C-alpha cells in the first residue's frame, strides 16, 4: 500500500475579505469494508473518519467522513481571509492515526 | 388430449404461482428497502421539521464511474454570527449506508460551500440537509444516474 500522504493548496497571499478556496487531498485507500481483495477475502474497514481545519488555533471547518466517500478523499472549502495566519489540517484514521499538515497564508 | 390440456393448465398455474412467489419476494424486498433510509435519517435529525427548498447541490446527472462522483454545494447565507449555516449533511438513499458526510461550518468561512468526491453504488438520489443556527432545516435532492456502481462487493 502506498504511503498516506496529505496534500493541500492554500493561496500564499490574499487580500482582506477575499474569499479564497482551500483544496486538500489525502492519499488513503478508504476501505469501506465491503470490497474484496484478489483472493476474495473481505478487506477490513479502514477510512479517514474525521477532518479538521484550524486557523491560528481556532477550529473553522470540520467534516465527518463515512465509507461512502471515495478513495483519496478530496475536500475543498472556502475561507474568508482576514488576517495572516497558519492553517492546521488534521485527518483522523480509523486506526487512531493522525495525519497533519500546516500551511501559511499572508493577508495584506 | 384431455390429459395434455390438464398439463398445460397446471403448467400455466405453476407459472402464475411462480410469478406470484417472485412478485411477493420482489415486493417484500422493496418493502424492506423502501423505507428510505436517507429520508429517515433526515427526519431523525431535523425532528420532522424540514423544508424542501432549492439549494444549490451540484452533482452530475450521469456518473459513468460510481467510485468518484464529484459533489459540491453552495448555500446562500450571509455567514454572520446571527445567520449562518451550522451543519450540512449529505445522504444517499441507494448506498449500503445512507450517511455520506457531515460538514461543520463556522462564521469564519464567509461562505457555505464545499466540494468532495463520493461513491455511489447505483442510480439514486443524493440528499443535502442544511441546519441553520436558528434551528431551521432545509433540504434538497438530486438524482444521479450511475453507469458503474462504486461500492465494491
């Protein structure tokens, strides 16, 4: 299995009150628990079940994922730029592992 | 001659019987699947107090591959402290489980929109349920035709 790797795209610069779009993608198999492998055996359920975004430490966006979300979950959402700061993204796996990433944005 | 007739009738009867059994099986299957799980969930969450309005839910009319169906929504809202969308739920009524995703929004976002990709096992309706900060609920639905299902199994 390929390594689980988060990716994200946040504009480096934005102007005040501009609504920017943030795009994130994490490479993850999202096994729904219903798929079978080559030998016909069930692959146990393993998905990303939570996605959280914090801006300067304050939660701004959250998402609960279910098995109906595709492999390599892609999530895009808007954000209103007001001040310079850091986005912290965090994905939670079914097995308790957490994957995180941060991105800086400067607002002028 | 008489005997042959009897046989045909009994065969026909047998066919009727079989079709009868088949339809009972079919309908009973529908009867189990019919209570729309997605709608049930919507009722549960909104306590049956939901208004069906035309929210912007963007799903393809025909999805060739049910494994990756792009779904996005954009709900008009000022997103101020007094008036904002708190939570948005996505449901699919033909998937093994009706829940797809739950989005939590905050006033910092400036707009209530998001895009993701979902799996659809067959042709079905996708529902969007929005919860406003004043306790109101609104929903919309959109039908997606799926050529190849994407839930595995």
